[in-house]
C-alpha cells in the first residue's frame, strides 16, 4: 500500500560520527491522501525530526521518504508548516505575513504582482475563516498569542499546500483558545481536504482531530502503535467528554507511559 | 509638574548641576587655571576664540562624517557577507578581532606615510575605528534568524537569497541602526586621534597647539566642542534609528 506520505525504515542521527545522537531508527509510517494523522510520543523521541524529514529539510541516512509518490531529496514546496512559536515577522502587517509564502512558492511568486488583488482577497478570506477578519492591517505584535497562532495557520495554508505539517501549534495556548482552534482546524480540514501531520503532546487534541494516531517510542524513535480513530465527522467538541473518546485517550496514555519507562 | 516633564528636563538639570558643582569646586579649592579651569573660564575662551573653534570644528565634523559614511558602507557590506556565509565568517572573524585589537593611534603613522598629514589620515582613522561595531551588529542580526522561521521558508523551497531578503536583512536593520550611535561616537575618537598626531587643522590639532602655548581654557573649550558635536551626531543617529526601525521599538513597548 502506498500512501501520500510514505516513510520506510528510516534511520537518522544527528552530529558527527563518534558523537552522534540516534534520533530515529526503523521508523515506518504511511499516511493516505487527505488523512489527518497525529503523532504523539515522549519528549525528545524525534517528532520534530520526523517533521523535518517529511518536508525534506533533512534527509535520512537510511531508508526512504516519499511524498506524493516522489522520493524526497530536498525541500518539498507542496507543504505548509506551523510551529508552536508563531514566528511572525514584526515589520510586516499580519496580512503581509500571511502572504509571505506566496512570495516564495511558484507559480504564485510569478503571479503575485499581477494578481495582487485576488491574492489579497484570498488571504483576507482565510483570515476571516480562522476568526481574524479585519485584523489583516494590524501588526503581529498587536495581536494576542492565540491570534498570532491563527495567523500562523493562515500562513501555512495560503499557498494551498497538499500537506500541512503542524508541530505543537496549540501548545502554548490556554485551554479555551486551544479548543476553539481545534474546531477551526477541524473545519479547515473538512473544507480543504489536505493531508495533515500534527505533532502534539495533548492526547485529547490528537484523538479529537485525527483519523489516525501514531505513537512513537522513546529515542531512538519508531512507531510502536497506529491507532485509528473512527468517530464520524464532523465531530462536535462535546465528543471529548464521551466515554469512548476517553477510553482511547487512556489507552494512548498508557502506551506512552510504557514507552517512557522502556527508555 | 508631571513626572514625564521632569524626565524631559532631567538631562538639562543634571548638566547645569554638573557645571555648578565644577564652578564651585574650582572657586572653593582655589584651583589654578592650568590644573582645572572653571566653566566660566572655558566659556570666556569659547567666546574669545570662537572663530578658530568654529573653523576647526567644521574640519573635525567633516573628517568624522566622511569616515563614518565610509564605515557605514564598508561595515554594511562586510556584515552582510559575514552573516551570509559561514566560510566567510570563519575566515574573517579572527582577522577582524585581531585588527580591532590594534590601537588605532598606532595605525596613524602608517597612514601618514601613505597619504601625508591632514584630512585623509583623519578620515581613514575614523573609518577604521567606526566600522567594526557596524560589521558585528549587522552580522549578528543575520545570524540570529529564528531557526523555525528559516525552516518554514526553506520547506517552501526558499533559496538563501530569499531568506536573506525577506527575513535576514530586515531583521538586522535595528541592529544596524543601533550600531550607528556607537559608530559615530567612535568616528569622533578616530578623527581626533589622527588630528592630534598628524594634522594642521581640526579640534585635535587646535587642542594640541593650545596646550603647547599653555592656553588651558582653550584646550578645555576644544573638549566642550567635541562633546557638543558628539551629542548632536548621536541624537541624529538615535532619531534615525527610531524613524527607520520603529517596529522594533513599538513591539517592545506594547
Ligand atoms: N539539530 C540537532 N542536533 C543534534 N541533535 C538534535 C538536533 N535536533 C534534535 N536533536 C536530538 O534528536 C532527538 C529528537 O529531537 P526532536 O526535536 O525531534 O524531538 P521531539 O520529539 O520533537 O521532542 P519534543 O517533544 O520535546 O519537541 C533529541 O534527543 C535531540 O537531542
Ligand atoms: Mg519537538
């Protein structure tokens, strides 16, 4: 079975020979097109490394990484990324921050000047979708942390990436904002049907949003469990208080606790 | 009066206070003029020698600003080069540290051999001393791009030049404009050093000439002229900094 993202038997270590940190070893995972995948695991097990691997920022020493049936050998520009830190550029307005990828990725880069109005409208549309309508002209430092994180999501999505990579994007937010952004994320995924890989420490977040949850072992990381979450969509936020939901969360928690002890 | 008014007045009050204490100390301890002239003696000298002070100040200002502008161009270029490439950084940094450790007064004789005494050595000394902080600051701004920002852009297929233009250079601008304040004051140091050693005009030269005639108030008047020039140029640089990179300061305030 070949998927949209195929990672086979990957081994990756950081550092020079003799003083290396083995981050990933024997990692296998396959994600279908349009699937929402969540990756959970103990801290330092190589989740962020996995992100960089799938976007071509680093290449494995062994094994192969394929995205959209193509071997990944350098940055794949079909991906959008968002991290825990919103990393907005303070000298640009929120709107212009969101539109930054359009200045990089082709064909938008070539068309941007000619179709400025259309692109701006698209960015404003996206901002409205995440609840930031009318804030485009504000500078990022005039926005709250949660608002910046929403803008960060928009920036990751503006060039219509086929693959969205999220590394603990909601980690630094308060519980209410986080739940609100879960729903924003849910709706965005339903509307645009991109493939998502979400790295998170929050098991409820993983189970609420994902079709599949991958559990990683402690370093060197590999996948020790692939768990399908088959609650029907669209999922109401009340789902997180249901017994079936909590059972899955509990199972995953036990797995990670075990993985940590094994380390 | 509100406290913000007091803060606005504070620099003037402190300056006036300093001169008052100085004046009183000279009078109370009855210090001879050749040890420490009182501010009133210095003021007298400024009025009396206004024309040479003015002429030499213009000369010093000219050499300083010329050296400073060279330092801005050279410092910006070298800073960008060093921030751009690790190889250039690794190769040039030790050289620059070594070069910066040389007291610039030791370079002046060499400059004199090459260019003769006068304006050119002063301009070049100002340049040599002012350009280091600009290089270091610009390179720091480039080297401290958030790795996450870089990852986001690289994953989109951004080339190094894209990242420099979109992120590196804009974010190094506050460092650059901040370094101008340091650079302009250092440029004064450089040009005055050179004028003291090898020139026939400029404040440094005037002070040296006054000293050889035991005209101590004029020596001090030269110092005051330098301080005034320094403050004015610093203020211009500070204003420029706020004008050009307001986002960096507003960001901190809110
Ligand atoms: N640039 C690097 N150089 C050397 N070692 C690194 C580097 N980046 C990560 N590592 C090591 O690789 C391992 C995996 O790191 P990674 O950042 O992928 O973990 P993570 O699962 O994202 O952790 P967390 O959940 O805390 O974010 C860690 O042990 C870390 O020490
Ligand atoms: Mg991480």
